[in-house]
């Protein structure tokens, strides 16, 4: 696959200020939430194993070492990065599809943020 059309489409999308600010705002919000999440789990790094209760009603628990607590945030970043990559890729061909993918990143980020907040609220 030649990279020229992708870079041209990405440059075209980046030159559109509303699209740039919308994508940048989502990335900034995810970065701030990830930093807050990391700040909250940082004291757990001295414990050999961490027990996390995923649901308090069904009793689903997980015992792992603390670096595994970074996996949900990493998965969230990966999903949003793929979503934005596709949005920038398709911007030239179909701007409406690119906006839909960018909005999908926002809509998908709300449950991720809520679940990570709930995970910390129940456990810490």
C-alpha cells in the first residue's frame, strides 16, 4: 500500500480545524483520565498481588500483579488510535464517515472511562 494517499488524506483532515480540535480534545481527555487513573493505582505498585472486584454484585474478582492494571487503559488507547487512524485514512474519500469514526471514538470512550472510574471507586 502506498503511503502517499494516506498522508494526503491525513493532512487534509488535519487542516480542518473543527476535526483537529475534536480529535485533539478527545485525546486530551483520554490522556487526563489515564493520568488520573495512573495516579490512583501508583500506590499499589508495592503490593505483590492486587485483588480487583469487577462486580460487587456477582463476585467477579481478579488477582494479578499491579502492571496488569494498565492493560485496560492500554486497550482503550489502542481502540481510539485505530479509530482515529481509520478516520484520518477515510477523510479524503468520505468526510462524513471520518466524522462518524471520530464521534465513535468519543462514544466508545464514555463506557471505558465509566468502567475504569467504577473499578477504582469500588476497589480503592
